């Protein structure tokens, strides 16, 4: 009897406990929490891996820089070729107009060369100019044929003293040896007016200013000399004489069928056409 009572109490207790917290049919049954799976940690790159990564990143940038440098080199080569072509065309003077244009170009740059020569004169330059002038004068005094490059040798000797790189480049063009044949045309112009000997006096005035280190007078003397040459050319070039001059200008040029004019032999130990 006592055991029956204890059993009944247990049933009643269980019944009350179930009714106190009735199960919620909509409540999701909680599942035991699963262990989170973490991806394996990436090990820190060692020195070799960092270097390879830097090389890959730097390679892309370096490739761009290399491409830019190559493009700059190509552009520089193309500019150089274009400049060389223009210079070649500029020295192939074939017309009387081209002769006048060359004299104007010389007038623009050679006075500056005379100024620089006066500022940098020394005994060597003065002696060289005096020797050229004496030889030039001697040819006129003896009625000898004047060597066609004797006048240009004076101008080149003066130009050799310039230290201005821009002036130097311009002088290299207007006094290029390819233009020596123009002296033949100028000889015809000067001979027609019997004024060839005037060049000797004008060269002497330039040399005197250089020897005195007077840059202003040297510059003015050179400009006056080239002004006269321009005036002589303008007065000589008429409808009748232009064909003669242009024939002289084409001597020795490609396609002319004529050899170039010979120039004097300066002899051993003397170099007139110095590098400048």
C-alpha cells in the first residue's frame, strides 16, 4: 500500500512538471553546436617569397619604364635623321636665291663668332690670321689666281674660337666644306665688280679688332664684310648672269656631271680648316 502511494506521487509530480513547461511545437530543437572549421592559417612569407613577389610587381613597372626609354631612344634617332636630312638639303645650294640665303645666314651668326674670337684671342690665333691675310694679299698683288678656299679659311679660323654650342652648331652648317664651291660663284660676283681685293682689307679690319680684344669692333667689322658681300651678290644677280652663277653652284653636286672645283694644297705643317 505504501509503495503504491509513492508511485502515484511520482506520476503526479511528473504530470505537473510536464504541464508547467509544455513543449512548443514551433520551437526549433537546438542542436549541439558544431565546432567551427577554420581555414588553415597562411604562413608568413619568407624572404625568398617576398623577393619573388617584389620582382613580379617591379617587373611590371620596370617593363613600362623600359618601353618608355626605348620609345625615347627611337624618337631621338628619328629626330637626328630628320636634322641630318635638313642639313644635307641646306648645303645643296643650287640657285642664286640659295646663295643669297646662305650669305644672310652667315651674316646672322659670324659676327657673334668674331666677338667670341676677340674675347678669346691669343698669339696663335693672331699669327694664323695674319698669315692667311698676307697670303691672300699676295695673290692679288701678283695677279695670281686666288685659291678658292683662302677666304673661307679665314672665316673658319675665326669660327674655331667660339665656345657657344649653339653658335658652334650653326657655324658648322654655314661653313660646311660642302659649301666651298660657293666661293667660285662669289669669285665671279666680286671679279665682275673688281672688288675682290676689298675682302683683304675687310679681313684685316676683323683681324685687327680680334688682336686688340675689341669684341664690339670685331663684331661690327664682320657684319660690314658680309653686308658688302650680300650687296655685291644682289647687284650682280640679274636675268643674264643668274644662269652662270647657278651653273657654278651645281658643280660637284650629285647629278651635275661635273667634278668639284680644286682647292689649294695648304702644305705640310699647316692646317687651315680646323675643327670647330
